[in-house]
């Protein structure tokens, strides 16, 4: 949506360029709760040649571990080996599992959607005899999950299916952000589902000479990883839902902007 100075929208929704959080948008109900869209990142495929070589070596009894819907979609887009599509799938949470099931993958375990170390513990409890697995991940993803599994004796193959990059704002987007920041108040909330988007947002605040908002602007993040990143970047008003899901994020945002 385009920004209207008379709108006084309290919600800034950040997302990847050319991609929207459909569940989040639906739950927020844009018609009744107008918000401003701001693309801060983009998600692109990783090294396709390397990916193809790694996928070809996946054993049929090797569980595939997914920690995001991006991992699922980019894996499927690039995977030409139908054998690996029959492997058992471990998903970090409900939204990742739903994306995998929608694509016809065999999801046998769904985690609580919490942090990577918690997911590692959940996997090890679910499959106490796990010896090896393949983690489908982004290039800049945390190593907490594979590190935790490997410390418990599991051999983890890491396959990079995508990478997340910061994007430059065009003139309209820059003005959009500038206007929203100028009209932000105690009801305002900025929503993030990516640590890299948080980093990009902080950089834009400094460029626009609005670093003061690091101390006052309310930030809603999707989980513990993004929460830790926000705190590291200097944001002081950081909130996260009790459950890691887009629906829970939307509910929290609506409560904050009532």
C-alpha cells in the first residue's frame, strides 16, 4: 500500500522484496488495520552447482532438517533428484512443516518453533538413535543447530539452499520510511521476522539521523534469534510472542496497537 500522511498507520511491516508474509497480512487484516510495507531484504538461491552435487550424495535414510519456509521452497526449486524428496523431514515449527507438507514432503517430526538449540534437543529426544542428517539452510544461518547436534555425536551435512541479502531502498521506499518515522508515536510498532532485516533497519535509522528511535520505537520480532539480534543492535523496546508463529506475531501487534 502507498503511504498516506493522513493515515497515521502505527504498523511498519518489513519483509523480503517481491515476497510477502501472507499469513501475517491475513491475520493483521489490512483492510481494518492499515500498515506500511517496507522491503529490506531479498532471498535468492545459493550456488546451484554446489547444491546439485551435495543433494546427489544424500542417502535415502538421511533425515532432512528444515528451519524455515525459505529453505523448503528453495530446496524444492533446485532439487532435481526425486529420491531425496522421499526422505523423512524434520521441521522446526508449524509453518515450516506446513510448507513441506504442501509440497508433498514426508514430515515426520515438527518442533516447537523455538530456538535452534531447543530444536536440537527436540530432535535428539524424538530420534535417540540419530547418527546423521542433512540440514537445509541459508548461507548466513546460525550454526547453533548443527553445532548442538554434532556435540551429541550426530554427523550433520550442511546444504545451503538460499542466501538472504540486504536491498537498497528506492526513492519512494526511502520517503515512505522517512514519513512513517516522522509520524511514529507511542502506538507505533515495527515488525521483523529476519535478523538481517533488523540490521538493515538500524542502518537506515542512522542514515536518516533517527538513531534516537533505537531507544523508543517498539520492535516486534518472531523468535529468540531475532530478539537477541535486536538487543545486540541496541534496540531497547523489543517484544516477542510466547509462541513462534506469524499468527502469534500478528496477535501481539494487534494488542499493542489497540
